[in-house]
């Protein structure tokens, strides 16, 4: 038996991240701490189906980049960014490691004493 459909694994990896996500906490650092949004502050990220990543602070665009999702050796997906444009915002312009557990996106900066950001899906 032959299967005539051909699945692109990169597309299936990308599809699960597509949509908008709202940041609710970050954990990590040399002396681990928990960081949460200040009252009145929102951070949202969006991965669209055209391979464009956007990051917003209080609904103002702060980062736009192309993105690609690949499997990595860490049992997490590797999200790589290119053509990054930032607007007065500090952003890791190279990559993040990510996974989705239930309805929560977890993004790690890849450093041993680094940070893991947590986001809830909003659409």
C-alpha cells in the first residue's frame, strides 16, 4: 500500500504555534525568580501562517521577524528568527526553544541559567 499524501513536518511543527499568545510569567536566571507583568502591561506574541512573528507591548508593535520551526535535540522545537526589526525593545534575535503543554506555550532562551517564558493562547 502506498500513501499518496505527503506531509511536510516543518509545516506541522509550525501550525501548532500559529495564533496569538499572551505572556503571563517568566521563570529563571542565575538566582531563579518569577517575573510577571506589571499592572496595566500586556505582552502578546503572534505567529502567523505566512511565517511572520510579531511581538506587542500594550498593543504596540515592538518586534517583527520571519520565523521557522524545526525539531531540536532538546526534545523541544527550535524557533529561529530572521530579518528581525525591533522598535525600542530587547529581543533575542537568534532563536528560542519551545513546546506547548495543554494550552500554554513555553519558550526557553536556551541558556542553562536562562529564562522560560509562559504564554496562554488567546486565539
